[in-house]
């Protein structure tokens, strides 16, 4: 499986959840993640950095926080973040694992 339930939990936390030290996004949980009326907040080391207006900004913010602060990818997010790195941003700093390689071949 490319993205597991635990991966989503590692990246997105409800506003009342205990925050991890790695970059994560919180949301109020009252609407689906895809809702355009959702407010997302980016935290790193449990410190609020800024708010994002939509899911796309939130996902890019998490990826950017890992790169900007030189944080090793969280194990549960490795496939997701390495896919973004390779396919979306055209970077090649991380060795992709088999699920990412398989997905990349499907997308070619």
C-alpha cells in the first residue's frame, strides 16, 4: 500500500490531538479534509508556523518544512514524501522504496 492510514495520521492531526515533533498539519476535523472551508495549521516541533487555506497548501507546507529545516522524513510518511520529492518537485535526493518506484513506472 502506498499511503496507509497511519501515514495520514502522521501528517494530519485533529486540532485536539497531541502534536508530534515532526512537521504536521492540524485541522478542526469538522469537515472532510478536502473541504474548501477547512483551516489547516502547520506545526514543527509543536510550534505553529502558519496557516494554510486548503489541502494543497497544507501538503506542500509539510513537504517544504522537512526540506527547509533538514528534517529526516518521518518513517510513516517516507513513501508519500519521496513521491512528492521525485514526481511533483523533480528532486532526487531520496532513494525511493519499491512502492514509489512501482507508482512512478505506472505514471510514465
